[in-house]
C-alpha cells in the first residue's frame, strides 16, 4: 500500500530541504538553467512571497515535492490587478508520476482562493497544466514582460470571471526575474 501524500506550508528551517527538492527535480531537465532554487531564495526576500503559498509535499515524512506561488500584477489602463505566479513546481524524480504534483497544484489553488486571490499565471508545460484548467494566456489581453513560446504561457481563474476586463502587462516581483 502506497503512503499518502501530506501537503503543508513551508516553515522556518525548510529552505535547505526545498533547495534540495528543486535541484533534484530539475537536474536532468534540458530546458532548465538549474537556477530555480536561487529564484526561490530571491523571492523569499520580497513582499511577493507568502509562506502560506509555498507548499511542501511529503510521503512517509520524506519531503518529495514543492510548489510556490508569489504575488504578481497585471498593469494596464491605470489599473493594477493582483495575480499569482506559479514557479517552480518541483517533484524529485523518484516520486514523479505518482500524483504529487497534482496534489500540490490542487492544494495551492485551494489555499490561494481561500486567501482571496483570483488568478494564477505560469510559463510551463501545456499538456500538464491544461488538466487543472489552465488556458493559454493569449486568450486574454495580458502580456508577459519577456519572450516565451505562446503555448507555454498559461493562466487559471481561481473564480469564474476573475479575468473579465483584466488587461495589461504582467509585473513580476523583483526576485522573480534574474536580472
């Protein structure tokens, strides 16, 4: 019988564990720059970081996955609309394809909605994120501040109609982009 997956918020002292999970998860990913863990460290130092939306997955007490949502904004026409940016989602290789990522995404969506957030955007693998209801960002008048393949740019409404009337350019937290 497989052990169940436990999801919990990051706690003080978890940084090294999260770094290990992220490094292991992206070690053999060809499109990775292998610096995802550094982005997390930078984001922890910003107002965009919310410990309640930095989640760890454990199986049998062993940390095996992590997901992070940080505050971002869509800025346009004199209006600033808060959104969340998902990055990274990490599952150590030996626990991939066991539902860990699915549970992390579901849990972080639930917690974000409970906190009153309305949408989540990401640059990721379309076939994976479509299963959660993510739609192509190109369906909305929202642009990223950098070039990325359109099929990888996605957004999700935590509440129906949350993106009605939202238009503009995404502004990420200073730590999100590596300057």
